[in-house]
C-alpha cells in the first residue's frame, strides 16, 4: 500500500492584546513571529516539504504560513480556505478527501481544537513519546507529521495514520 503524508500545524502564537479586533483578524504576537520561521527551518532540515498547503484564511494562520514558507526552496501551491477557520476534525477530513491523488503530502495550517483532535484521531499509532506529548498539549506552532496508510486521499479517516514526529516551539533551536 502507498502512503500519503500530512503535516498538521497549529498557527503560531497570536496577539490577544487588542480586544477590539475580531478573532478572525488577530495578528501574530512577537513570539509567534519568532517561532514560525524557526519551525520552517526545522521542516527544511528534516526534509518536510509538502506538495500542497491548505491554510485557514484567518490572519494569524496566513502570517504563520508567510513566515514559515521562507524556509522552502520553491513556491508551493497554496489554498486559503475560510472553511478551515475553527473547523472541526471531521470538516478537515472532508477537505482532505478532496485533494487530488497525485498530491503525496499536504501541510494543513489551522486552529485548535480541530487540529489537535484531527491529529489525535488520525494517529492511531506511532512514536510513543511523540504521541504522549501530542496528547498532553498541542500548543501554538505545534507540528504533527502523520504518515497515512492510504492510496487515495478519499480513504483518509480516523486511525489511518502513524505519528512520526511532533515538534513544539520549546524544542526548536534558539528557543529560550
């Protein structure tokens, strides 16, 4: 059986200081602007390069992606989708089922609790330490790498994946 790879990224730390800003329009905080490029470098160093990026249309996810993708050596096809804003795990699965089968890897940038629930639901197995850390907390800039045991994206469902990596900002180089 072939496999597909899914990178699930929770947006970087956002700024909550201006209560007048709508949630959808919240920008990144200074820590988020520092974490996102470091995570991009981590992805590059580990050969994590998606064929397609699906990103929530919220400001904080778009800013996270803009800072992260500077680490990639070429432009990656990207789709910004308002339906991914605060989407449920089930809604994200439905979106992934629409991905063309020629695409072997997808980076999805979204929000909790959906990203966390999707990662936990898909990763029925994997590195036990990474699984424990992911289930304990899925912080901002958290990245789960899940190898899906499927031939076609339409086959994606809970329990079809293996968690191979889970990185959080505290584990990135340069984090204090």
